[in-house]
């Protein structure tokens, strides 16, 4: 069993220890120490990083029988029995202290205000998450979140003392532990003065002021619970900077003040909707006119009018529209193509009173250019590599496919 220096003092970053055992994993050395200030991954909190005799510590893990193993980068050839000097990466440790103590406070705030229990907790790369038994309509959850955030920050700003108690299970049972976190083999309780008592093996701040700020960044429903994402301390500052940066960039683009960004964007979206509607109307109008013009240039074949045309300046959606307008008339077959760089997109259609199988014709066309396509007997689409002469290609389909 490794003695946990981080339990007594989460602010100790330098320590001496003796190597209890060594092992190798791939090219790395795994070192067990008699005592350590390195926090091993567990209880929702990732492990500490740092150095052992100047060698980088990549990972720290604890076994069920409380032995702590440090994975070093490479193999410096350390032997059991030698004395080492360890140093903890303080920036990462401080980050973990801020998130973890912040979590205890926020969980207690949700519990005091709404009786919501914390069923899960994880510190991840960008934020910290708790899963709460908090159920309400979205607007009420928004309000609940703001109230809990306010209460949590009052506790931070009042700079309360954080005390660590090593207790027997009997002593633990007498403490006002947060219900959801009660564990029968509790040996260590973290107390946030007059606010929260939680069994916990993690590293914590000495006073709540060290957390700086607790800011909730998002929430969602997950696994029939409310998952709250929040950031504390330096993470909250980074999040604030990023948020202000984005808002400022958008407000500069819109040439309005920060407060007007939302209304300005709403206006822009509104204008955009109106413009899109107008563009659709104009596209219909243009499709009608183009269909009219193409009909005039069509070929008469067995009582049907066959229209072929290839476009290199039109969107395929517009070409489809023209095909529809053409076959709205009686006895029309439309074979249209849109050239897009090295490829061609095809749309073939026929009027309801024509019995030609357009889908068959599309398959023949696609086969001959080495492309793919299909659809219904009266409307089919396809495409492939662009043939050398698209107009000729379309006209040749009339002679090859529609002789009957
Ligand atoms: Zn904890």
C-alpha cells in the first residue's frame, strides 16, 4: 500500500520517496513508490502529471489494494530501493483542485435548492460534468441552473475553509454527508465549512476563494438525468475570453455593438428567408420562360415533342425545375443535362400522356458514358463523366432509344 501524501496536503508539489518495485510496459518503466504526492486517476478526477528524478510521468494508477503505479516516459533504469525526488505539475494540479472542489459546491447547491442528487461526475478536457436527478421543463431548468450557480459562487466568494477529516465509518455516519455520496467504507471526508460534507479521495483547495469562479456553460438531458457542464477557475477565465472573442468578432462583422448582435442576426436571418423565397419565385419564372423557349426548338417525333438541351451555367436544381415545367405540357419528352466541371448530371422526364420508359433511356445513357442513374418511368436522374459533345450525345439518344 502506497502512502498518499496528496491526502494530507494537496498543495505539496515536491516530495521524496523510495522505489518499492519496478516493472516495464512497452518501452516505459512503471514505478511503485512507498509514498507519493501524485494523484492517481479515480473518482472522476484524472491523474497528476509531473516528474520523477527529472523523468516525465505519463500516467498514475491505483490498484484495488491501494498500490500506486507511475508510468515514466522511457526506461531510466531505476532499481527498487533507490530514493527519488518527485515534483507535481502545479498548473494541472491547481486546475484539478478548482474543478473538483467546485463540483462539491455545485452539487451541494443543487441538492439544497432542489433536492437534486449528483449521480455522476467527470473532469474532462474542456469542462467538468455532473449528472443530476433534476427534472423540469427546459425553462425551469434554466432558472434552476442560474440559482444554483449563484449559490455556488456565494460560497466561493465567501472564501470558506475546506477541511479534510479521516474518519471511521461510525464517525462518518454521524456527519451530515451528502446523501447520494454516502459510501459504507468512507474513510475521508472533505468539509466545505458550514456547507458540504462529502466522502472523497480527491485533491481539494484550502479555501473556496481559490476556485475563483464556477460557471455553467451548458446542460442537456442524458440517460434520464440532467447533465450540467461547468468550468471553474482558470478554465472559466479561458471560457470567458473565448466567448467574448467570438461575440466581438461577430459584432465587428455585423458592425453593431455586442448588445445588438442577437437582434441584428435575427434581422439578417429574416432578410435571408425573404430573399430565398424571392429567389425561388424568380427561378420558377425563369424555368417557365426557358421551357417555353426550348419547346420552340424541340424536335417532332411520332406526335411527341422531344426537347434536348445541355446547360453549363445552371444549377442542377434549376435544370430539374425546367424539366418539370416542360413535361407539365402534353406530349413532351425532355432530355436535359447540366455540365459541372468534368462531370455531367442528367435529368430525363416525360409528360403523363407519353408511354416512353424514361428510366430505361436514362440507364442506356448512363451506361454509354460510364456513369450511374435511375428513377421512375416518367422521371429519372443520373450522371457521370462529361461526354465530348453533350448536345450530340443527347440527340443520339433520340435516334437510338426512341425509334418506335
Ligand atoms: Zn469529490
